């Protein structure tokens, strides 16, 4: 009997990656002149951040990638230090720069074919007792 759900993926994925979130962002690519041409490259800190995110994300990737529009809710939880647990973080890095690197990594790991499928996005940064990144992905109609 044919499995009609063979190509289906969950309509919703939710997980928390306990880690100190990387603060280096996609914006930190470097440029150098080589043989009269400008060449862009990732400094070691950015490569390390990318590898860290991909390693954590790979533990949560769906069996099948999302193929239609999704909403992505991300809560970046940074070590609280002197701040209250749950207090909004209003300092760098910027949320858009954090998200760019995260979505690039999610694409590479196989959450979706292209991060253009993210039709709705909610991003928050907090100071937290337990640092990490909370992610919720759900299909949108």
C-alpha cells in the first residue's frame, strides 16, 4: 500500500537549542584584494559561529524540508549577567543580522529549500538565566 504521507513534513516544529548564542553576524564578512580583484571571505569567528549553529540545528531538522510558506518565531536568549531574566536585550547584535546567519544555516541544514519561504517572522532578544535559541516554525496558508 502506498504511503500518501511520504512527502509530508510536520506542520509545526518547535525546539530550544541550549547554548551561548553567537554574537558574530553575517554582516562581518571581510573583503580583501587578491590579484587585483575584491574577494569576500568569512573570518574565523564567523566560520565558528556558522559551524556551531549548523551542529545544533542538525539535531532538530525535519525529515522532509518545508516546501511552502512558513512563519519563523525566534527568541534569542543571551546570558543575563546583571540583567533580569526575561528582560529585553536592546544592545547589539541587531536582530536582522542574527536572523540572516541563522536562516542561512537552516537552509544549509535542510529545514527548507530556500529561506524565501519564510513569509512571516517574529524575532526577539532577551537576557536569560538559561541561554540559547528558541525556534518555532509553522506552515502558513
